[in-house]
C-alpha cells in the first residue's frame, strides 16, 4: 500500500469524523515510504503520529484494510458520504444540512434546494442554493465518466483477487480500459 493510498484512507476518516461532528486535524504529506518505517516504533518518531495512529497505519499496511474505517462507514448514512463528493460541500455543511433539515441523500439535497428550503438556514441564501444546484450538475457530469487511471486503481486489485479464486484460469480487462481510452464509464472484466 502506498503513502498516497494510506493518506486517502485517513482523509476519508477525517471526513467521516467531521460528519459526526468531531474536530479533526489533517496530517501533512510524508515523503518517506511508510512501509520502510514500519515496526520498532519508527512510525511514532514522525511528528503527529502516536501509538494509536501508528497501529492503524500498520494495520493498513499489513492487511490493506482498516477496521476503524469500516466501523465509521457503518455509523454514517451513506448518502452523507456521497454528498461531500459535491464540489464546495464539505463534511461540516453536509452534517449541518442533515441535522437541521434531515437531508441525508443527494436526491433530498437537490429537492430541498429546488424548493428553496436551504436558504432559510443561517449563512445560506438564494445564491448558495443556486451555486449548490450548479455544483450538483458538475458532480453528476463528473460521475458519468472517470479517468481510466482512477478506474485502473480499482480494477487492478479486482483482477488480482479474481485470479486467485479456485477454478479461474484467466482474468483480463475488457472494454474501454483494455482499449486504453482516456476515460471510462465502467469496469469490464473477463473471467
């Protein structure tokens, strides 16, 4: 697991904690390979990394998964996690919309903005609703196709996992990923 992948998990954890109302501190980028620093308390020598965080990093490096992250995901409504993908809609705002208006899905968010119910909240107004609706459209267009590099980051571990299944003789990419397109709408695999 790369530093970037580990950082991505911890960024997602920070977002989930903010959705729950916790104050979080973001960690600066680390240039040293975390895998090289594993064990014998070496991770803890990095400023900002204590025993608990070092243990979580080691769990991620050893297993590729983090139980704490899975538990947080189970505690937060999935629609809130999806809402923070919308440009300029951060975890604190999503949490506020959830607590004050009961908005817990992208669909409810759009419905509330079109019904002009968001503008009644302190700090929001007609322009905020209009910007939100525009950002929803940008988000939807961005979800239609993704960069192939991003899709490959998901597809390659799937290929490796499927190749290990008993009885599977071959696994290969298909569709736009196999053809080397710049973007793709889905991941096609032949097993």
